[in-house]
């Protein structure tokens, strides 16, 4: 007995250990296996931004051609679309166990999600959608054909059973005819006897019905006499002492009632105005309380330290999500050289993020925009979750959450 119990406990322990190991493995894979992404984009799609392939003059000429083509109409009388953009984004996880690709061009946005590179989880590719629709129609056609075949089989089975039943019925009819010829004489005598008895019972019933009908006629005559007496009594209504008021008296009373109700209506309106004023005062007091509460929170040192801590962790999370490799070139020019200068100054602040392999070229003479960007990066979920958990359990952040709850109760 002990050996059986020990073996059962051993099996349970092994299964629990296997399940815990699988859960830990899944958590480690999701947390520490990076999600890799890469993207490249070109604007316009036909332009090559590599200076080794094409010079600046050719690019400017190409841009002018594209601008001119947008203003003209095509051969079919329809206006051409704007300058097309081409962009590709690929996201993969666990050696492309999960693979998602996003392609955008003049034809539109196409998304494909695959599992193990074989099974498609999602796709809005027109060709794939067409094939899927055709397969669905084929399945429906096969199901319809099967249903028709089954119906035909059932009809055949019914026809067979009906023919058998008809044969049996015919046999029964033949037997009944032979048997019935013998019993007709006996049945005729019995029927004559039954008709005589039924006629006697009908006459007795008629005699019984006539007697209560006579009684009912007498009762109706008595009721009519009583009703006439009641009507005579009702005619005495004009002997009452109470007389109805004349219409002139009714009009006078209505005018007096309206005049008397004017003060009460004025009082009700005044009371309504006072209530509105009280509500406005209460709302103003609440707003003042909230304003003072926010000002106190703003000057609270614990709130300031918590905000700074959360800001630092947020920047850390963003930094860990940014691409590790970035290269490309962006050339732009605006109508006003001053706006071009402002944009250049704002973009120069992000030079540490862009890196040395990214060129940012402002053009103060011509209005244009060109871009060719290629980037790669990875995201490790554990490195994002850890700072987020630290922020959540920070004492100053808890203090801020408490203050926010108090602000909502005001």
C-alpha cells in the first residue's frame, strides 16, 4: 500500500515539476528573448538617396518631375496621386517563430503575420484573400453537393418504404372486403335498432328543454318591471336641494384662483433662483479647493522627487526601445528659411540618437523633402518591465497616487 502511495506522489511531483519548468521557460523566453525589428523607408519611392548612385542635381530634377506630374491629369482624365512613399517594417521573435511584416506603397498597406514561417495567422494581401475566398466557396459547394446526395438517398428510401406500405395496405383492404361482406347483414340490423333508440332520446330531450325556457321568459318579464320602477325613481333627481353653479360663477372663481396663485408662483421662482446661486457658489468653492490642492501638490517635495524618478525611468524605457543601428539621409527645405533653421536647431538636439551614420541636410534655397532611412533594433521585455515595476512600487509614486485619489474625492 505504501509503495502505491509513494509512486502516486512521485508521479504527481514529477508532473508538477514539469509544469513549473514549462512555465518558467515560457516566462524566460518571453522576458529575455529580444523582439527584433527593422525598417526602411523612402520618400519619394523612386528616388535613390545614396550619393554614390545619383547626384544632388539628378535628385532635384527627379523631384521637379514628380511635382509637375502631380499637377497634370493622366490620359484617362483622372488626377494622378501624390508622391508615393515606400516603407517596409519587419518584426520577429524567437528566430522568426513569430514573423510580422508590414509593407506600404502606392498600392496600400499590406500586413502578414506568420508562425514558424509556414502558418499564416493574419494577412490582408489581396491574392491571399482571393485564395481563401475560393477555398471557402469550394468547401460550401462540396457541402451543398453532399447535402443534395443525402436528400436523394432519403427520397429513395422513402419511396421504397412507401411502396412496401402500399402493398400491405392493399392486402389489408382485400381481407377487409371479404370479411365485410359477411358482417354487413348483422350490422344493418344493429343500425336499425340504434336509430330507433336515438330518436326516442331526442324527443325526451326536447321536452326537457321547453320547460326551463318557459321559466326563463317569466323571469325576464319580472326583471323588466323592476327596471321601469328604477327609472321612475331616477327621475326624482331634480328634487335635490344642491344646485349646480352657473357658468358665470365658475369664471369668477377661476379668475380669483389665478390672482391668488400669483404670489406662490413668484415665491417658487425666487426659491429656484436662490438654489441656483447656492449651486454656483458650491461649484466655485470646489474649484478653489481643487486649485489649492494642485498648487500644494506642485510644491510638495515628495511629489517633485516622484515625478523626477518616473521621468528618468520613462526616458530609460524609451532609450531601450530605440534602434541600435540607424543610417540614412534626410534633405528638406521650407518656403521660409527661418522655419528651416528652426527645424534644423530642433533636430540637432537629437544628434546623439541619430549617430554619425545619419545625415540631416537643410536646404535654405529650395523647397523640397527627401528621405531614405534604414534602421534596426531590438526590444527586451524584461528590461522594460523591471523599471516599470520599480516605478509602481516607489514610495514617492505611491504618495502621488494617494494624492490623486484625494483630488478625485474633492
